[in-house]
C-alpha cells in the first residue's frame, strides 16, 4: 500500500456481510451472499467467490470516491476467473445505485481470461 490508495478492500473476511476497508474505514457490503473464506492469493489471506450473476460488493457513497471525468485516477484489481465463454464483459466499477443504465466509470473485458 505504498501508493496510499483512497480505498483498499482485501475481501478476506471469513464470515458476515461487511467487506472491511482498511484505509479510511469506508466499509462495503456483500450483496446476495457470496462465498467467503475461499482460497486466497497466499496462505495468510482468503478471498471471496462471486457467482458472476447477482453477487457483488457495494461500497458506500462517499465524497472520497467521487470520480470526475476530468480527473485522473487509477484502479487495481486482482481477479481469478473460472468461466470459459469466448468473450465476457464485466463492469467492475459503476456510479450510482447499480442499475443497468448507470454511468459506467471503469470496465474490464476478458477473453477466456487472457486479457
């Protein structure tokens, strides 16, 4: 965490519905009961398994995370996929309440997990 991020959610909880944020305390919530305490990136960390359909992590509305189109910002995500579809697009960060027509802020396209 050398870059002093505004938010950091390890998603390493073993139970519960809160995804604890370790920088400023902007905790998020797990929606639709994803599987917690999965094998993580190391023996000391666990991860969360999202079903790719209706499970997600919802961060709080906070001025800290107000991303403006004219502002420079970066995003770092570590994911492991298990799907084999030819092309899958997953929106990782959205503004608003999570509705289908919300403004997209950042997206990620995966092709067989190779991109």
